[in-house]
C-alpha cells in the first residue's frame, strides 16, 4: 500500500515508502517497506521503480507460498497413504 508519507523522529524532511505484505505458508505474513525517497528526492520515476520492486517481491512471495503449500499438501497425502498401507498390511506396487 502507499505511498506512505511519514516524518521520523528527529528528521527534518518527510519520507515516502511503499508497504508490501509478503505471505508465508504456515507463518504470519511479513511486511516489507520499500523506500521511494524523501520530499526532496521523490519523483514519479522513483515511485514507479519502487512499485515495480514491490510487485516483484509480492509475486516471488506468492510463488514460494504456492510451492510450499503444494509440498505440504502432497506430504500430507503421502502420509495418509503410508498409514493406510501399514494398517491394512498391503504393499504398494
């Protein structure tokens, strides 16, 4: 989300950031802050560069999330198959 404009304690100029929520499978999402510039250095070009970086970070995090979710789902299914095989005494061929 953003751009977020804030004045940090002790600072004389405001700064602009983008905030990105990065999903993590089995964990609390992580928030990442991407610096755009301060009120003296902020430009549309810097905003677009920061936005592109934020989108890339989010897409990479989503891909990792999907991969880990799929891995966990397959591991759970394999565990069910293994448990069933042990109980029935049959062997997978």
